[in-house]
C-alpha cells in the first residue's frame, strides 16, 4: 500500500513500526491508526489543489511535459469516451487516480483495523506490565477472555478467572523475581520460572493465548501481522 503523498509516508510507517516492535504500545498504535485515517480523509477532501501544484513544480524542475489539464481525456486505446461521458484530463487524474488511490488506502486501513480487531488489541493491553508494576484492568481482562476466547474457558472458569486475578494483582508485584519485567511475554516467562503458572493456570492460559495474538487476528483479518 504505497502512500500517495510523501508527507503521509511517516504516519503510515509509524503505524507499521509501532505494531511490529517487540514492546509495543498498542494504545498509541491505535491512535496512530486513527490519526493516519483522519489525515488521509483530509487529504482526500482538500488536498488535490496543493498536490497538483507540487506535481507541476516537480515536472518543471525535471523538464517533464505537463499536459493541459482542461483538455479532454482520451482513453489509452486512443478512443475517447462516449459523448455523455466526456471528461477533462484534470477530472481523470483527480477522480480516477488521486481519489481512487486514497480510497484504496482508507479501505485497507478499515479492513486491517476494523472494530473487532481494534477491540481485541485494546483489551489485550489490560494485561500490561511495566517494570513490575501491575496495570491490570480485571473487568477488561475478563471481557477479553469471554468475548475473544470463548472456546478456551468454560463458564465456571471465567468466574474463577476473576477471583484468581484479584489474588494475582496483589501477589505478583511483591515477588522479587517479577520486579523487573516489561511486557506480557516477560510476564509469561516469569510465571513459568517462578512456577506461578502452576498456581495460576487460568491466568497463564489467557496470557499464552494473548501472546498468540497474530494467529488470533489472522483468523478474522488476513494479512495483518503484529
């Protein structure tokens, strides 16, 4: 998905980078998705004139012939459109190229980051751990398990999961070997190392499932890679 305007390239690259870093901030990544979408929409609605000025300037600097934008557009095969469908070259480049390309980019963003995917990503941040500080949001964690992993937890296990997390939230920050952890993956390793995974099997199961997030998303959104 190549950005149409160079000024938008950093935003799109930032989205990919934020989602691919080992210790990502998913909420910030979601804000980047939102702002990138807004920038593309603004560019679509009011960016054509400035874009055309830059294109003409580029052509002049590199001695490239600039077509008369008011002239009638002739199809590639040398046949003009029917009389009722006659359009100018400016109309063709603006509608068929400029707007169509941006619409494609917006469609890609909406496809890769639809409401279902965004909710899964945001809820997964409820398991965040920063330098041994628990930032758990138990309600969101239970919602994550119930909504996105219904086949992995029975009804009674979901009830127990909430109770276990209440103990977990108080116990984990006081454990000396779990003080310097950063991120869900290190938390998972720390639980195994300290055998807390045996004491909290339901929690360990959920954390393991969240660590397979790319697989989970791929089942509903193809080509999206975390």
